[in-house]
C-alpha cells in the first residue's frame, strides 16, 4: 500500500502517530472518524500500515495476524458489521508449552478476553483458494486466547476506527499446537467446535465455531481474499500465526481472575489464563 502524501489532522500519518502514542501510554484518544466523517476502511488500513512500519522500525517483529469481528452474533453489540485484521507481534504473542498462562494487564486499555482458533501456515496461501487447498497450506491448529483492547472510550467506534486502532490486538496466547494432518475434515470439525468460557470456576459464555463466518477455516479463507484487496503489501509468510476471531463475546478483564475454557474436541487443549497487574 502506497504511503499517503498528505499530512492533515486526519491523514494516515497523523492518525497512526496519535494511536501509537495512546498505545504506548495505555490511554484513550479520540476517534479518527470523529475528525473526518469520510474516514473509511482504506484510510484506516493506510493508517494501520503506518503503525506497522513504525513498530517494525523500533524493533518489533510481526509474527502473523489477527482477524477480528468474524463473530456475527456480536456485530450489533459493537456496531461493527464486517471483519477487520492487523498484525500480531513478538512483543504481544506467546506460543505456550503448556495449557496454562499468566498474563499481565499492564499497558492494556479496557482489555477483554476472546477464546479463538489459531492456525499457522506452512506455506503462503493465495487468494481464491478453496477450503481443502487452504488446509494444505497449514502447519498446525491450536486453541488460543486473544486479549483485545481499545484506545477509544467505552468500546464505541466504527469498523474503520478499529482497523486503525491496531485491529484491537493486545496480547495472544496460543495453546499446544496440533499438526493439521490430525484432521481429515478440518473445516467441518472447527465449525462444529463447542467452547465454554468460565471465569473463576463459573460459566459465563459458550459458543460454536460456526459463528465465526461459518467456521474458523472459512474465516481464514475469506481473510486471505480480503488481504489481497485491502493490504496486498502485507505478506503472509510460512510460519505466520493467524487467530480467527472470538467464538464467544469478548469479556472484560481485571487483575486476579482465572479464566478457563472447555472444548468439545479433545484434540485441542483447553486453556487456563490467570490475570495479574
């Protein structure tokens, strides 16, 4: 994506600089769409490209991507009715050796928890692939927790605002990885996956993988096509990790909680996450 040549208040560079400042401070800022009613998805991805360049320049390494707002059941709640995406980083992502993790909420703004299905690529995909061909590009599948957050007050925004706001990505913790070869029907099995989310031993939500754009693998397929249209300069490389969107609602986090999942597919490891300051 070409860099924007303009420098006004709503330019990609100024939006990116303001959001990166809010990210580093863990604070709030105003909506880009409040400054410019014409702030749309292409402008948002231009701003996201600026923050991506800035984070790489200061030493962070992209490890893949997150896809957000794939869960149609929460679109009305947040006022966003289309998927978004953005990079995940070596500074925000951990591949766990066990099914338990402790995460600090320091530096996060209004954090929430999302249970998701995570894939990794063995080889780069291309736009237009079917599900079977796309499965052939994958290395492994896992269950993960993404912690999302926003620098906009009370989780009120447009889809374009969320793209500029790092696609709401805060942290990603990926559980034990299982080779894709263990699944003959990966698309169907991930669509059928049942997830129960518990906090401090009490069930708070449940969902099925099909709510994520008819299944996590299908969400991945649609994202590969959308990447080619909106962010063609963002590479998808072998080894890249992609988390495909929450299977339940996103739940507010505070320090001192213990979150767990129960999964219907025993091949994937359920997770336990403890939160600290």
